[in-house]
C-alpha cells in the first residue's frame, strides 16, 4: 500500500465515526449510543487490519487514539441516556449475529497485531490499551 492510499484509508476511519460523535454534543438516544459503539469497533478493526499497518504503525496508533477520545466522549454521555431504552437497545444488538461478528473481528485484529509485537511500535501497543480501557467505560 503506498503512502497516499494508506493516508486516505486512515482518514476515512475516524470520518465514519464523526457523524455519530457530532451527535454526542446533543442529546443521544439509546439507539445512537449503541450504533456509535459499533461504529467505533468497526473503525478500530479497519485500522488494525489495514494492509500497510506494518509500514506505518504510529499512524494507526494516532487513529486509534482518536477513536479512544471519541469513546471516552461517548462514555461520558451514558448517564444522559434513558436506562431502560439503553438496556433494550443493547439486548437487541447482543442478539444480532452481525454485532457478534464485529466483536469477533475486533478481537481477531487485536490478537493479530499483538502476535506481531505491535509491529515494534510502543505507540501502537499503548493506543490499543487506551482504546480497550475507554471501551470498558461504555
């Protein structure tokens, strides 16, 4: 993957999540909250599975850090979401096979990057840990 193609892919992932995080400035519904969680997972998975990740792990780390910030912002809104609606929305996606596949793909991507010693990039290792910690707050 050439540098320009990588940068284009890198820029596209946070852009996938940006509309959902822009809504975060307003009142967030339970459905939006859950969909944003999934968008963040999909974005992180896409970054971790980029073809050129070995050539630019620091750039991938920067993208993951952006997603971690979005995740933290989303987590800060959890208390504003109607609890019963959130439980219903989470139950609905929990039973969705696509949601299960998204989670499994993320786990596989993290495992693959970890097995490759984070491409000898401490920033990438820290970014994965930071994102994982932020996701635990959701």
